């Protein structure tokens, strides 16, 4: 009887430990899926890639300019004849290297795009209606805000967007996200605010003569402060009805 109790205790402790480990792994996986970090990483790879290729081509060009320069006015150059195998090799091998590199970057870009379109389940969902010249946000509890989006730190934010007049583009540079909002259609975008702070929102689609005035901000708050603000605004909204 005592043995059975001990076995149950051990199994129960193991189950709790596995659950905690699964939660930690899930949180880590969720953090890895932050598209802003993936965007920064991919952009860094692109910059490194074009820098290396640029330096390589510059070095080869400089070598050819110096090595095969004309040393007197009457000098005429002559090129060595290449065998068919050498000609094919000089054409195919560099092309294969460059295409493989392009495919690698394109594959990473496709994966990053998938991360942008796959919204985490643990999120806060906010409605956005854009119009000349403002961003109008509506929270799940009915609270509305204009040009100022308050969100909790450490939680994914999903915006479901539409427009009441023309095409706008909700752009938050710090979170590397931009998506069009348009009349008659619902689009979406999400971002992951990690730390408290303020971030600029602007319209990246020319929408009219006062297009440059269509700005706002995202205010990322500690979770406890956001919850207090959220409940306070909900109470005011209920009283105003």
C-alpha cells in the first residue's frame, strides 16, 4: 500500500514537472516566433550577403584592371582559348553559387512570411478602423481610442483592420509590421511588444492631401498597469452608456 502511494506521488510529481517543462518550452517557442526578430535576422543576412558579393566583385574587377591594363599605346590584348569544359564550368559554377544563395534567402523570407501570418493563440484582439486621418481602435470590452493604442508587454497583439474611406497602411516600424486596411475587406496584422515603451504608428500608403498627418502611437505598458487601465476604461464605458 505504501509502495503504491509512493509510486503515485512520484508519477504525480513527474507529471507536474513535465507540464512545467512543456509550458517553458511553449513559451520559448512562442518567443522565437516573434517576426520582428526574424526580420532583423534576415535583413542582417541580406546585408552580409550583398557586402561579401560586392567586395568580391570589386576585388576581381580591381585585379583585372591592374593585371590586364594596357602598358603602351600600341599594345593589343589576346585572350586564351578555353576548352568546352572550362567554358561551361566558368558559366555554371558561379551561377549555381549565386542561385543557391538566392534560394536560401528566399526560403528564409518565405518562412518569415509564414510567421507573420500565423497568429499566436494567446493574444489580445483589437479592431481597427482607419480613415482620413485617424486610427480608431476598439478593444474587446468596447473601449475606443483614437491614434493611441495601449497594449500589455509580453503578449501578442492582433489587429483586425478595415477602412471607412480609402486604402491606408498601418505601419509600426519598431515592430517591423505593415499591412493595408481597405474598405469592404478585413485584413489583419500582429506584433509582439516585449518591453514597455512608446512606438510611432504612421500611414505608409498615400491616402490624401493630409496623408502625413495620419500618425499615432503604440504605448506598451506593464501587464499590471495595462489591466488596471483596461478595467478603469471599461467602467467609464459602461457608465457612459
